[in-house]
């Protein structure tokens, strides 16, 4: 069953918190992974790998560079699961 | 530029190991003569057919200070080293030092073997895409040194000697060199190992290196006992803060002891069998490097792994290096309590050597029921030994597969 935007955001926030220690409440749609959340490229790949498993989607490597904000990632995952 | 004879002070200590979660608890347990070898509380023996199902595992709670995200980016070997390094750095008073004059030398015999094997399991069972992107920075042998250098902002150089069971002592020796050569004022040195894994246990068991005393693991590590039958695997890290005497004095640092001499030799002999000539050469060099005479050595923290040939062979090599002048010294093998930390062993035992010089107390060798009559020196058999008044020099040996011989001399003043 497809996850809603809020479910994806909440799930992503859990992954970000687990991998980087950033508080879940700080993981908001408008936040930039690099500029606001200080997530480096390897941590970003860890988040991608975990998100793929959690939401049963595939996030191609060439897409990852387009996921600048949390909202970008939520939107991509929402679209990819359909 | 400091002269080659710049004295190297030890101003900070840190460790996590089977005896304790820090230096204080470790020393207390060591003086109490505590055995840490236990049967595994898992199904490895039944599941994999291991012939040896015990080891000296890290003290529970030793890693509690690491945050979860921190722990996830470090192999256990890196976690041990990081916790020990933080303790050592705080113990030294977090010295203010020019980052370009601060170095790190932390060795490991194997590196991130848990990460390596876990991620291979991931590839086989779940496919390549699921491999942890942090795998490479976690498994590399230099991971501990690199992460500690980043933690402390150390930019004078971060190095990782890999010389099997001599790695930790080689790190101490190379760190001394960084200060003497004028490359650094402060160097964080040590060694780490986290290799109690069914594959590693099987591999060591298959070369008959491990004790097979499965019915009585607590008494399995018994250096100098007639019935010793191999070593017991241990794990953990030992870290020391080395500092030029001048730098330590300028900031009024507490000095535990001095890293006064080092000797490094290689056997060029056999991949696993020790060669007493190489061992004696390292010991001789270390004592000479410290500017001492044989009679100055009051205590030896021996490599003493509890193997039938190695224990006595080492002491004979020491005796040879000292020209037979050994009546004044007392030997111990703290591996009787901690097991063998492999690449962490020499570093933890340098910590013990520093504490012995500082507190003038030799921790015991436990589990000797029948002292091997071939033992050529006094052993701290079963109880701590207080060293007599006067200057104390301690010799610490570490030898590794491949014929790596390292000796370090620590002095009380």
C-alpha cells in the first residue's frame, strides 16, 4: 500500500535521525540536506539505501543529486511507489 | 627543532578492554587478579562447529558514551579506539596544542573485520545495493587513526602501523619518533582490535594458537604455567597521550611516566614462529635507546601469550638481551587477565607499564597453578608486587606474526 506524504516524511525523519543524530522534528520539507541538516555525501547515500528498503522503492544514483531538500526526497519517493 | 634526545612524557591514558570500561576500573580489576575469559553466550559453537567457544570480551557498558549515529559510522575496532582516545585526551587535560604539532598513531592488527564480513553477508543475502555506504571508511585499518585525528583536529600526521600483535606497541614507538624528530609536540598513540568473530576464532583455532580449555575458560590464559596450551582472544583498545617534556612542563601537565626507549627489529625468519634473536635485538635496542643498563630494568610486562613455546622463549630472549642480569626484576603477563588483544595488546600493556611505573606496583599474572620450572625469572605470581624505592624502568614487549619485534621502555622519572 502506498505511503502518504506525511508517512514518508515521518519515516524519512526516523532514518535521518538514526543515521546522523539530527532530531526528527528538524527534518522538515523545506530543509536542505546539505546546507540545513549538514548531511555529507556518504550519509546521504546511507539515507537513500535505507529509504529504498523502508518504502520499497528504487532511487537511482542519478536522481540522488536532484534531492536537495527533504521535500524533494518525499516527493520522489511518493511518485516512485506508484 | 628539538634534539633527538627530547624526552617523551606520558600525560594521558585511556582504555576499554575486558577488565574495565576505563583506566581506573581496569587497574582496580587487574590488581585484584580478575579473569575475564568466559564461554560465549551465543550459538556460535553449535552453529559453526567451533572447537573453541570462549574469549575475553569487552566489559559491558564500555561503549555507552558513543551516540548511536557515531557508533553506526565506526567498526567496533574504531569504536573502542574512539572511546579510549577521548578518555586519554580528557585525562591529559585536553592540552592546547597547535593542530600542526598534534599527531595520531593508532595501530590495528586486522582493522574492521566485523564490517568487512558483515557487509559481505549483506551482498550475498540482500544484494549489492544494500551494502552500507560507510563500509569502506569503517573497514579500513587506518579508520581509528583517521577518526581520532578528525576528532582532535590533529594535522601533524595520522599513521597506522599494521604489524599483527605488535601493532599497538609499534604505534607507541612511532609516536615517540614523531616527537623526537620534531614533527609533533603531542601525539595520541595506541592500538585497537575487535576480532572476536567466529571466522577469526576458527582461523586461530585451526593453527592451534588458541587454548582449548573449553571446560574451564576462566583459567585458560595461564602464562608460565606448565599446562598452558595457547592464548585466549581478547578485544579492546589502549591509548596514550605522548608529549614532549618541554610542552608538558610549559602547561604544568601531570606526567605519569616517560616513554624513554624503543627498539624495533624484524626476524626475517618465519611467518608465525618467533625468533628469540629478533626479540633480544629489540629489547637491547630499547634499553640502549633509553640510556639505561640491564640492572635498571625492574619490571617486564611480557608479551607472554600463554603458548607452550613463546612464553619461555621470550624470557630467555630478555635474559640474553640483559646479559643474564635479571635478579632485580619481576615479570608479569597481564594477558592472563585480559586475553590477547592482538593489535591492541601492546598499547594496553604499555598503559599497564606506565601505571606500574607510576604506582610502583606490578599487576599479577593469574592462573599459575604449577609454575613452569623452565621460567628463568621471578613472576608476579597470583598477587601484585610492590617495587622497591628508587627509579623504576619497565620493559614492555610485543611480537607479531611476520616477525615484528617491538620493545618499549617506560621510566618513572
